[in-house]
């Protein structure tokens, strides 16, 4: 999937991946896609809730080795 910016949140625990994602999305324009890489298993639940609360679309999520990959589209 194509993306405009990447955020490496590996090694960070809740709520830091979400907080850093929120900050990164704020610096992007509407429609741009952010790729986030996290290692916290709780991030799966957190990103789903974050998407519902903020209106930023969770386009995809995947697990690759020990990394959780998320694609968030800026509203």
C-alpha cells in the first residue's frame, strides 16, 4: 500500500504509539496515508478505537514478524 509518511513506534507502550500517531496525522493533509509500525500488542485494539473516535480511517492492519503495521488515512 502506498503511504506518504512513516512512523516507527517500535518499543513504545500504550499510549505512546497513539499519541505519536495523532501528532503525525496533525502534520499531514486530508487524504494522506500514514504507515505506523508498533510492537505493543495492545496497539491493535488502540488503533481501532482511535479510528472510531477521531474519524481518521484505519485502512489496513497486519502483523509482520513481531511488528504490527497500521495504515491510517487522515480525515
